[in-house]
């Protein structure tokens, strides 16, 4: 079941979605404005206290950063946080996370919501299924929120 949609873009969107992900560091960083309807992505692995999500993909954080990032976020009293990862690196992320609870935001970017189970304890929370090419010319990726609790905690 889809609880809602989360949008992320490197551009200013022509509308205000109920839930949008922004970059807290890296090339597309924006000054954080925390509040409902906004979550942040850490692309460098340096901001576990400022971001909800660690971005694990080529050119960003690597799976070996996952355990320390989750531990630092948890130690700061912010909960365990989540990992953004594509299907190809999902098994490596789950192995790196080990016993640590965490959310998963898995990218398929092919219009499908199907994620094959992998060993681990991550909770599938979002599936980034729809890239900009599928969204009608707007530079935005759209994720299906499949965890109702996440939607209720973060959507505006």
C-alpha cells in the first residue's frame, strides 16, 4: 500500500509537495529548514545529526560508512535514521548495517515498486520508482512511501 509520495529534486519545484527530500551537503545542498514536509539527505556521510537519510551510491557515501553513521545518529538521540540505496547495493548496505535498526529508501528508478528481500533488518520505507523522465519533464524523482508511520511522522 502506498501511504503518499515523497519528491526530491536538485531544482526548485513549481509546487509544494506534502513531503520533499533535500540535500544537507554536497553539490546540491540547501540551508536546512527543519519541519514537517521536509527531510534531509546526507550525501557525504558527514551529517548524521542533520539528515534523516544517508545517500549510499556511486560518488556519495559508501556502505562502509553505514554503521558509523547509524551509530552517530542514534547516539545523538535522533533514532536510527535511514539509508538511501539502489537495488544493486542493497545487500552490501544490509550487511554493513548488521544488527542496527534502520529505514530503507530503495531506488529502482524503473517504474516498479518490487524489491526482492535481502537478509537484514532494514524496514522498507520508500521506493524511488519514478525518475524525472517518467514524471513529465519536471526535474524530480518521485518515491512511493510504503511505510505509513513514516508518512504520518514526516508529511505536512
